[in-house]
C-alpha cells in the first residue's frame, strides 16, 4: 500500500487491507455486505477504504435494488431530462429542496417519496403535477414540460403484466419496466435477436446475477417450458414492449426483437452492464436452438416439470460460472 496519513494517529504510515462480512439491518431487512477496511500498521486502528465508497450508501443501494426503489442516478437523470434544477424539481414534487438533495446524494427515500417520484415519471403523473403546480415558471418552460409529458411512454403496462413480489421466485427484486427495457436493449444489440434466444439470454443474465449478488437483474419469474426456461407471461411481455424502443419483426421461422432506439441505461450499474455484455459476447455465435439445448442441461430445468417455476436457488448450480463466461466455447 502507498504511504498515507492515518486519521487516528496522524502518522505517515502504510495500511493493510482487510475484508469483513457485516450484517446491516435497514427497515427490518437484513443485508449482508463485504466491508473493506484499511488497518494502520502503526496504531492498528481501522478505517473504511474510501476507494470502495461509503458502506452505508452501498447498503442503501442494495436495499433499493431489493425493494424496487429508484437509485439516486435515476432521480438525477429524470430531473436532467426535464432540464430543471433541484429547487424547481422539488417545488414541482411539492418537496423541500433539501429532501430532494438528500435523495439524489444517497440518502434512503421513504416508499411514499419513491412512489411520488415514480408517478412523476409517467405521462399522467407529470401532466397532473404541471396542472397543479403553484410555482412560477417562464411560459416557454411550462410549454416545454407539457410537450415532454405527452412524449413520455406510460410505463405501467409491463409492470401490470409481470407479477413480481420481490421474493425468491423473482430473485428478490421487484420488476421495473425501465430496468427491463434497458437490459433487453443490451441483450438484443443493434442488429436485433430472435425471441427464443432472448428468453434464454434473460434467464442466464438473471440467474448468473443472482449467483454473484443474490439479486436478479430483472425481477422476472421463470417457468419450465418444452424449449427451455422462459419468463412467466413472456408472450404478453414481448407483445407489450414500448414501441419507441423496440419493433417485433415476424418471419416464417419466428419473431425477432429489433432495437429502434436506445433507452436510458443510467438505471443500470456499471457492473450490471458489464455482466450483460459478457453474456452477449459469450452467446454471440450460438443460435436459438443451441442455447435452448444448453439451458436444458441446467439443474433448475432438469429438476422441474412443465409450467413449474424455476427457483433462483438453482443459480448456485449453474453450469456456466461468471468468471469463465468469456472463456466458455460451445
């Protein structure tokens, strides 16, 4: 380790690294995290490793993912989309400016705040806020926001189709359309992908994520079907994809999902995007029939019957491990 100043003994010294598994309780939810410490070689006191960020903020991030709350970057991204500063956005939401500032900087929001912000991200919700707004804005800004509200897709459709309770069958994550759309766009690439193959890519993305983090990527539930694992209600899901991002091309040999515009990827972490790209690269040359055959060899598929749910507990038995994704050949 490079020499640094210890905040406890004020000495220029070296530090050793130590990783400890710690259990945090957030609103009656237990979250186990690996906390990285630096131990001063002179006074033996320990400090958090600043390179890994604030441990509590990391715990809050996991809690938000587990319970389907918006992450701070999603709040900032939507405010930026509206071209509003914090004071204006807070006034639109009828919050104190300090409240929005805290949430955008990592504080854990209440479910009521999360629901209010999420509603503001819908066409109806934003239009209603603008109609009832009691703050002064230039007329051109009001006009711009009203036009923007009309262009926002109603994001409730897929969330009504997908039954996701954030339980084990959902990989301890509640389904969010914004995340699913971003994940699907990355899996389909610019050239598009066959629907049969997409089902298997989603399965591997979710189960490999759960294997590594104890959280699925999408919150989808998977069932055993003759051609392999598929998301529950996958036909309805693909039929209801937002048209501003996807087209479903129909051929004699099947249906192909084509990306027409890239959605907002800020709802995903860098690690999540990296995982998705690894999966895409791994199966790039594998056709739909072959990936279906590969999925048939997974214990979660072999040990369940037709139409039965495949629990995420089978992720620990996956034939493909994350560290070897790029090395695996078929």
